C-alpha cells in the first residue's frame, strides 16, 4: 500500500521566530523536542522542518527587524526590495509625526522614490499598493495631531493618574527610560564659541557630531549599553576593533525609526530569553515608533514635557557628558605636559564614552528618576549627590594656562555646547533612497576623502611593541609605588600578551624535527 503524500504545511513567520527563540534559549534542545513542542493543533512539525527554519534564522530575523508582518507565511518582499524598504521607511517617518497617509499619497511617494533609486518601469498600481499593504500590515487611518504645548498642571495630572499606577505594577528595577543626545566628540574649549555659533545642520563642523542613545532603570542598578550613531558605517579607525557600544550610521548621524525599532527588538528578544518583562518610558519624537513588543511595554511621556518628566534630562545625560569631557581634557592636558600630539579619533571617543558611562553612579540615576516624578512607595529620601567635578575644574584651569580661550567662554559653555543639537528629524526622499539602496552601501560604508584627511590613521601596534610598552608601564608603577591592588591586573595583561604572541607563531610541521638523510 502506497504511503499517503504528506500535505505541505505553511508556518507563519511569527511561529518561526518562536522556534528560533526556543532554540537560542536552550541550545541543547534537540530538533525532535522542538518539533514536538511546536506541533500544536493542525500543525505537525518534523525535525527537517525545524532544521530548515534554524538554517534560515538570519533571514527570518532580518525580515522581522525590517517590519514584515509576523502573520505572513512567506518572506517575499516584492519585485523591488530596495524600493519597498524605502517606502516603508518614509511611511513610518510621516506616521510618527501624526500625518495621515492615503493610498494616493503613498503611491505618489513610491514613484518619486523609484526615480531616486534609478528604478525604471515601476508602476504604482492599485494592485501593487494592495500587496504592499498586505505584506506590511498597513492600514490607512486618520491620526489626530498634538497640542503645541503642555502646562505643569497637565504633567502633574499625568503623574497622579498614569505614572502612579504604572509604578505600582512594575518594580524600580524593571522601569526604564531612554533618550538621545548629541555630542561633539572631540571639541576642545578653545573651539567652543565657533561651534556655538553654528546650528550644526550639515555643515563641516557637524562631521564631529554623533548621536548617543542613553538608558537606565529607575533603581540605577542597570545601565543599558550606549547606542552610538555616526556618519560613517565603517570608519577606518574601527578596523579590527571590538566596540564597547552598539553602533550604526547614516548621513546625518541621526536616530531613525528603523534604527530604534531594530535596537528595541534586539533588546526585546534578550528579555524574552531571560523571561523578564519591563516598562520603557520614552518621548514621542519622530524616531520612536509605537510598536508592539512581547517583553517591553512602551509608555510615552506627555508631549512637550520632557524637560521635567524625562529622567534622562534631569541630569543623567549631563553627568555622562561631564565625565566624558573630563577624560577628553585630561588627554589634552597630558599631551601638552609631555609635548606630544593629542589626536582623538572616533574609536577613542567611543571608548571614552563607555568609560564615562561607567562613572555615572546609581545614586545619580535614581535621583534623576525621582526628580522626574518617579517616586516609589516604601523608599527613603535619597541623599543629594554633588555632581560638580573638581578634577574637571582643575583641568579647565590647566588648559587655560596653556591654550588661549575666548574670554566670553566659560566651562558651562563648554559642557552645554551640544545640548540643543538635533538628534533626529525628517529625512528627505533622496536620503531615504540612499539609506535603502543596496548599490550605494559601499559608498556609504567608507569615510569620504574629506573625512580621511581629518583622521590620522595610525599604524597597527605589533605584539613585541605592545609587550615592551607593558613592561615599561609595569616598571614605572613599581618604581613609583603605584602597584597596590594592580598586581593581579598586570598578571592578566601579561598572560594575554604571551598567549597572543604564541598563537601567532608559525606552527612547526612534524618533518621539521627530522634531519634529511
């Protein structure tokens, strides 16, 4: 008797994602166990089906990050993949600004974006529009605009009616806030006024600007890894380096809805693996799309109130910048003292930022949450922390004694120089097309000629040179009685250097040990 042919089953992208998550949560779980676990109702999975899903993991996760509807059964993106990506980016951008989008408007923009991408023969037909909407679960609906301003009474009402209820449902450890800030990453005090006079919207000095996403929980016990957005996707100074932060890039060094959503979904996946649910407060800027996640609940702050309702704006970001500029000045003053060149590149800046972020204390963070109205029951009043940095003031004076600083510029100007620069905004159709065009990726990935001139490319340090530098450093610490508490660290460094050196030695062949007869 012939074996009946197995009926082909269609599995949703959403279910495939759950299978991938289950496999990553427990890598030792067998294909058979996964097939048994997810064979629910009419769906009967086999080991080969699970294997095929895991093989396509990267493609499936990329589709989800790109906004593909989880209920869909296939990953097809239509005939024009770059164009669909660009249209979706434009659509999310205008919807985040509470702009109502009609089918005719979307078709009009699709034709213009196709032209920007150099696509010929594209017709934004009604059939194409229907398929596009179905692929991305888009529904046109009227969105109401926001009021231009909100008074203190509105903020207080929000704290009493909304915030208080949220604080009762989530512990302080699971309540987070994130916000973006701009940073002139290598500005020195003697250049402050020149930067202050510019709006930093595409001019030459804006090449030294990055955007940073900063986030932490209300108890101050957990600081999220910094997310840095620059202008070049692959700066030359990043080569062969493992960054201590998340990094992305676009032509304006701005946060975008696509960047933010991808970052959110990655965090959401990690929280799911940890079986943890959190509440995330954020402002309603254009780069923060309101998306549904499994383990992160988004709660938007009242419009136009972030100056008083957003914890990051109550001193956390300011504290981060104080520490960063302290380290920046320290390196410059040290170079002046030793009569050596002080050249800071973006890689140096990223590591200084990470170091500065470690310096921001849990007390500073929890105090700033309290200042924004995040007051939890059964908590004692926290001691006010003095964030004035005496070392920074000393470094400022030392810098003044060696470099000419305009009399109209003081340390407060230096610390607040980038407080008002844009970190997100509306991208033009040309910029959207450039970001989504696969043919222009290499062009955007490398530093421009002008950027390369600004960056002093450093030759790589050899293993023997690194070991010699280490021995000199250790000797200096030992001769000046600075080694207390550091011996273990020095030993670890020496072990790593030796292991690295051995790993790069040419492995001998067995024949090398015998002399030819």
